């Protein structure tokens, strides 16, 4: 697959922008940027789908493995859409799940207290 110099420059610029974006890295506050990552991936898929659609004609012959990849991609996207849609209806994405509380320190007990507890 050949790529034009202009497209290569665009890709490099996009990657450099992402590298310098302070919001693109993993957050130490316990909240992942999964939504942002998903939106970026969806944007890329939308762009590639549009470009691919413009490249193809109704009479374009594709190899069977290419057709299979398109079928899988369409199925995966549809499945995720319905899963997220259902989750939103159920309120699963309304709030960020709080972090678990840290475990308490082990309770220390001496032998005499243990004997007393066992007798009770």
C-alpha cells in the first residue's frame, strides 16, 4: 500500500499533537480517559470509512479477506454501539465508579484476647 507524502505528514502531525496534549496521557487520579480514547478511535474509523468509500466504486472487486474484514469491522462496531446504548439506558455510564477504599491494616490480637474471644 502506498501512502502519499502529504498523508504521511498529516499522520505525523496528528501523532505529535497527541503526544503534546496534556490530557491524552493516563491520569493518576484513578480515572482513565477511556471515553476520550474511544472517541478518537471512532473519529479515525469515520475518517477511514469515508476515504475508503470514496475510493471504491459499486463495481470494485475486493478480495475475500478484505470483504471479511469489512464485515467483522461493521459487526464489531454495531455490537459495541448496542452494548453502550443499552448501558446508557440502564444508567451504567452516568457516573464514574469510585475507587475502592484501601484495605484496613490487619487487626493484631494477642493470645489472651484470642482465648477470651473463643470462649464467648
